[in-house]
């Protein structure tokens, strides 16, 4: 027998409409009911699982990296029942200043599936039809990786860097590796830095990146040696560590760019004279847009992203409480984990 979990909800008003006001099996207007196939697990989910997420009200159903098929749809969109899709988990208002500028990823009242609303760690989930993206040509597992890769793709686009630019990605976790992969696709000259020897070995041997071990010697001196004393033209920090983010300012070349991919609850401080002397550009990067999702999908279809190497761990919906608890503490060998929801029986 399969698991008894059966959650069909995103927001309370939508759930009530679905249960009380619609014909049986018909989602509310503008919404779609999804049969969930796979859900990816990221650092956010581990923090939620452990009760350490600072921006979340419990209880909460996790799951924002979602692939599946359409079970029912009630919207005038070019999608049909049975079609394979993935979900853009960023629900935007469509009316605020950011949305009017085409930046729904940083909507002033954004709600993220699995964070602000109950997510897809369930057999089915109800989502706005406008947040569905066709996933033809991708496997269900590949489709579930698109969201986390889109964060890196968005960060690279935000950097505005061109081919050949000397680039440092700090942090060899899933987001950092995704950023590095899309920086390479953009023809940037990429080096990856971390303090974890195992993840550095993965970045070098499995993905072919030049690496810097941040746990050894003086990082500033190492970077000076690698860049003829100039520093990197673009630095991405994807560590989620405030000390790393503050230190990264010293690695940026004069006239260079620093992109903060991570977000932390702490204040970040830096030397204003150094910042101005270098005429640095500091850029925040949040979530991703539909265009970034499409870029990731095209890159996977073209064989430019080695999903089979990135997905290192798998579990089922039934076993996920046990396995997520283990993975939250034991990171050895772990890059990306996915939950097989459809095959959980």
C-alpha cells in the first residue's frame, strides 16, 4: 500500500474553493491540480525540517522543487491534462512595482511554495496554472532539478558578465555548483572555492572546474597568484555564510562585480573606502524568472548539465522523514537529493 498522506492545498482560500464551491475534480478558476512525481530537497528544506528556518510559520508542508503531471486544470492556458510539467514555486502578486517591471521573482508580497504556503511533499498539490512550465523532453527527475539550477542561472544573468571574464564562485553546494555550471555555459572563466575537500574534489573531478581550497593558507594571496594580483572580475557567493560574504569583497578586482546569491539573516558589513576604490558593483540575486527556467530546460535538453552526477541521493515519500533527518546531519557525498513521490508505494 502507498502512504496515507494526501495533501491538496497551497492556500486556505484556494483549498476551500476546491472542496466546497467547485464541481468534483475541478480546480478553482486559474488553478491546476498536479500529480506530484518528484520533489527536490535543498538547504532551505533541511532548515525547515530542523525547525531553524527564520521566515516560516509552522506547521508547514515542505517541497518547492517540483515535477509532475497535470491531473486537472481550470485556466485558459496551452496545457492539458496528463502533460508533464514543473512548477515555478514563486507566487507573485502581479501588481507591485517589481512585478510591473517584469521581476516577479522579487515581488513585494511573494509567497514561495513550501515556505510561505504548503508545498508539494504530497501526492497532489494545487497551484496557479500560470506557474506551470511544460517539461517535455525532460525526465521527471531532471524536471525536479530545474528550480535550483535556475537560481544559479539567474545569478549569472544578473552579473552581466561576458565571455572570458575571470569568475570565482564561492561555495560548492548545489546552488554554487549550479551557478558555476551556468557561468561556464555563459563562457565565463570559472574557478570554484570551498573549504570542504570532498565538495572541491567533486567540482574538479566530476564537473571539471578549477578549484581553490579556502581552508589552506591565505585566500587573498592565493587569489592574487591565480589572477596576477588583480582579483576576480566577478565573484559569486553561494555559501549562506555571513563571514564568507563579507570576506568576498576582498577578492573582487577593481571595476569588478560581486553577486550575493545566498541570503542570511545577519547584517553584512564592508569597507566603504575599499568598495569605492575598486568602484565595485554589488548585486543581490533572488530566486529566478520564467526566462531563467526556460534557459535551464534548454541547457538540460542540450546535455550541458550532468543531472546524473548532481543527483546523488534518492528516497520515497514514505522514507523521507527518516532520510531527510539523516541528510540534514550527514552531508558526505551529498549534492542533491530527490523524493520519488509517485513511486512511493
